[in-house]
C-alpha cells in the first residue's frame, strides 16, 4: 500500500514536471518565432532604406 502511494506520488510529480517543461518549451518556441519575424521585418526595412538611399 505504501509503495503504491509512493509510486503514485512520484508519477504525479513527474507528470507535473513534464507539463511545466512542456509549457516552458512552448513559450520558448513562441518567442523564437516572434524574434524570427522581427529579424525578417528588420531585413525588409534595411533593404528598403538601402533602396531609398540609391
């Protein structure tokens, strides 16, 4: 009985830890996508500025 309780507790802790990791990973993926978009926009602006200078 005690062993089952310990295993259940360990399982819940592992699931909780995994869910937390997954949430942080998703946040990092979203941030990377946003930053990539910002870089693309910056490159477009650089090209536009250079074209206007020419």
